C-alpha cells in the first residue's frame, strides 16, 4: 500500500516501519540476512546513489524495526519508497500503510451543521495524529478526531490526517453546501444611459453551493419574466422602465435584489391647451409631452421661422376684440 508523505525542503522525514516474519518455514529456521529501503530498482538506498550519501539513515533499534529517516530533503527525493528484507529462505517487500479517514455525517454537509473527521491507521508504535487543512501549516487538531460544531462555508477544502511519527498521511475533501450569501449582485449593460429601442442585459450573480437558480420579475408583477442569470430586453421601450427583481435560490434558501431601469426616449406627440383670462386681458397656451429626460419647449407662429417664446407656457397679452379673420395658429 502506498502512502503520501510531505515535508519542507531541507527538513527530515521519518517513515516509521516494523515487520514480522515466521521463525520457521517448513521446519527450517528462517533468519533475516539483509534488509534495506529502495526506490525503483531493488538497490539499497545507502548504496544506490551519491545523492543520498549521508542523508539516508536506518535507525533500527530492534530486530523488527525498519524505520527510514531521510534528512536534508530535496525536490528530487520525491518517489515511492519500499522496504525489503531477505531471509535465508525467502524475500519480502512492502510499503507502510496509509491511515484511513472518514467523515460524519457521510451524506451532504450543510453550513451550520456538526461535522466530525476521524483518522484511523495501523502503526507501531501507536500513531499520534495531526490534522491540517491543505496549504495551511497550522495544525487544527492533534487527536484522531477533528470536530466542527457549526461548520462554515469557508471551511470547505481538503483536510489531511498525518501520523506524526511516520509522516504517513491521507486526505479527505469537505464540500460545505449553503444558501445564497447576502444579496445577489445585480447589474445592467450598457451601464451608461439606456435609450429606447436599444438592447439591454440584466445580470444577476450570487455565492451559493450548489449553484443558485435565478428568476427575474418586474416589480408588482407575479408572473416571472424568465429564468437564468441574464435577462435580455432586445428592444427596450419606455414602458419597460421600473424596478426589476432577481431571485437567487437553491434548495438551502433564497435571497433577492432589485435594480431600477430608467429608459430615455424622445418626446411623444405633444398636446396643447389654452385658457383665456378674460376679454381685454390675455390668453395662455400650455404644451405638454411625455419624454425622458423632460422636454424643452419652443413656441412658433405658423409660417414663421423665428421663435415667439420658450418654455412650457406661452402667454399672449392684450388679446382684445380680435376679428375672427385674425385667428392664428401657434405651434
């Protein structure tokens, strides 16, 4: 069985190891004559290459001990290491066993729930376990169990259980599920002014696991506009202005955000009305139209190019006893 070991460059690593063998085989005494560690071809590491010279140590204090120590670790030391012993009757090779890791609950892990990671393994002497989060040097626990009383989404990741004596390790990935975080982020494109007739995209995004489903609504309307993180208004009209809602949802929860759309458009057909203040006084003309931004108004007398006035209202004074033939048209 292979194991994964790691250590900083320049440090030392121990592969804790022990072995047993029968004292007799078919009535014949079984005696260990040679034992060594090797990589690749079955050659003793201490004799294999000058690159290991002075760095490979066999600290064997008793007959069944086969611990390997490598000092001054180098990048080129990355390899699969195996132990081999030869008796007068047979030859044997093996590699240390990995610890096993398990998670409880074994089903889906949801943010806020209690989670336990457990490490077990065969070792002699008994193993001392340390838990790490991968890419984090600080140990999380030095017991066989690592407990999360209320697990957070930020605690998703790979966790490694290491036997401190042999540096044998196994890892497990924890995937924490959670509802959409905070309010969804909503945006509109183009981000500059939106003109009637242009194409407009509304975009919604949120942090959720599993990924959220999105639905768009217009404010005060029950029927959804459509699903998906992007909603397109292919040719936006002035009637499309207003608040839009994006609902972000997965099976663990939901949240919503609003976005206001202002549509700019040219003036619709203006309407003109007049009011007379009394004979011998004046008449006031008023012009109004639907436009965004608000329209500017200019008054002209029919068949004349020069403007008479500007502004939404135009007042004609001394409007007294005009003959009917003097009726005029203003625009």
